[in-house]
C-alpha cells in the first residue's frame, strides 16, 4: 500500500540538504506537521491580538494546527461546515456570546473536543459554572504563561485522542459482542 503522507523530500522543495537549507527550522517544522498527526486547535476571542498571539505561538510548534476566530458565531459556522477541532480555547466574555454558551454549543457538536476557557475575569463562580455547564477541561487566566498554555493544550490533545480511542474500542467490543 502506498504511503499517502508526504516525505521530508517532498516537503522540502530544494536541492540543498536540510541542514544547509536557509530556513531549516521552519522547513523541518512544516515537514513534521505534514507527516505527523497534528492537533487541530480552535482559538476564539473577540480580541484579534489574543487570537493572533496564541495562533502564532502554536503555529511554531510541529504538533499543532491552530485556527483563530474573532467571533464565536464564525467559529460555530466552521464547525457546522465540518471543522472538527481537537482542542477549543475560548474567551469567557465576548460581545456576541459568552464563552460558556459557546463551549456548550461546541460540546454538543464535538463531544470529544477538549474545552479550555480563557478569561481576564477570574472568579470561583464562573469557573464552577464553566465546569458544570460546559464540561471544560481547564480555566486559564489572562495574561497566560505561554509554556504552561502549550502544556495544557498538549495534555488536552492527548485527552481527546484517548477519548476517541476509548470510544472506538468500546464500539468495536459492542460490534463483536453483537456477532
């Protein structure tokens, strides 16, 4: 069976060896993204600076494919069109819709997605409401620490992958039992 994933040679469109390529780090990151399983991360915040900052940070990592939205309605439209994020990061307070309501709608469409709420207005009541109503994985305060956020997203991505594998195994067992 032919390998459908591009090889490093296909991704690096150059006669130079990778270590001599002028943008070798960027090329290697692109090659890893093309050949490895990457996590689809949806970032939703009404402040363009926040979405750009998080997406740029994640885009530098080989294991993330971020998509930023400055409107929860646009993000929901993308999900309606078939986008299936592994991890969703949402602002708490947005003009069109509160983050908790947005994440509840995401949960209904993407039950395996890991949900993270990002807020500049941290209080215990909001955190409890987000956990109880939307089933969020983490509640992160602005300003965030980039390294801690990346670790949280990686852990969330692993959680999503484990949930999907578990669900697939349960379905396979149910099919086997029915036979």
